[in-house]
């Protein structure tokens, strides 16, 4: 077997500050608890967990307070980034600390995970300004591992869904940076509440379903959800720069 490092991605947790509130028709604490329990039973031995945005549904301090013990129960280092439903100041104040980290990069085996904030406060769509693009360029250049995976919230590719109007609106600027560095082998995101797996210029591009409800991946904004269960993604980042991955559906 190729050697490498196992990691897990969870995304779009949508924890609400009000315990009575149902989000997308789901009790999102209960669905996240199911996912946390399933990760505890997973036969892989993940080194870290990535939580790729929409950690909360309404960005209230109380929502981050409700989320914190659920992530702590993973008993693994957790690396968080914001989604469009988050606000960074509340996230940093009420969630980050202990085993929960908000940083710009993290080395894992032969890989560097480069974390990218694609959010604009109070906007649904994503955008990368020059400062973020330059910081990413620097992060990749300074990585002391042979391989890099960029980790963010918004999708940089049309997926044929109503969410295409609120993905990463300047994905070409991101690709311009990535194309300068042969080390970049992976690009990972959330936001779409759906699976995606494609490649571009030698980079594996992966989108991951939510820990709560999944969107119907076709036009028609009213018919929005499928009856698919909560999910998480497993990734094995191999030392040779390849990625083995699957999505685990938690019934
Ligand atoms: Fe989102």
C-alpha cells in the first residue's frame, strides 16, 4: 500500500444558535452528532479533520458555543475555515482554541494544506481579492512539502445547480495562482451540499456533501433537497502526490 496520511473533511454543518430551529428541515446538531459518531467508528486512522465552512447557520456566538463540544468530541485536531454563513470574529472568539485551529496552512505527511478564506461577510457568493491571492501564492511557494492541497468553502467550478450563481466568482484568478506551482495536486471545498470529483491541469478537484441536508443538483430552486443522509469525506493523501478518496454516507 502507498504510504500517506489519512484526513477527514466535514462541511456545511449549519449549527443554529436556537436549539428549536430546524435548518433545511433537519436538526443539524443531531445530524452532526451522527457524523461524529461515524468518524469515531471509521476504520481509517485520520490524523486531522477539516471543517470547511458553514460551521454555523447564523454566525451567532451561541451557535459556535453549541458547535464547540461536538467538534471536541472528535478527539482529533480540527482545522476550520469560514463559509458564507459564518463570521470570522465570532468563529475565532467562541470556537477556535484547544484542538480547534484557524490557521493559514498545516503540514500533513508529504502535503501542505493551504487554507483559503473565500468569503465576503454577509454575502452568499465567494471572491478572492489580490491580498488573499498573494498570500496563497506565498503559502504555496514556502511550503516545505512536495505536494499542496488548497482547502476552501466556495466551489470554483459550475456544477449545474442554482448554486452556480454563488460559487467562487473569480475562480480564474485562483487557477492563475495554482497554475504557477506544480506542487498543487488537490483542491477541496464544501458549499455545494453535493459530491464533485474532477480534475484540471493535474489537480484533483473535490466537493463534498454536507453533514446535514443535500441539495438537489439541478435547476429549480424550490425543489431544493434530496433525501440523502448526512455525509463526510475520507482522503488519503499519498506521498507520491496522488489522492484516494471516498464519501461516507451516514444512515
Ligand atoms: Fe455555503
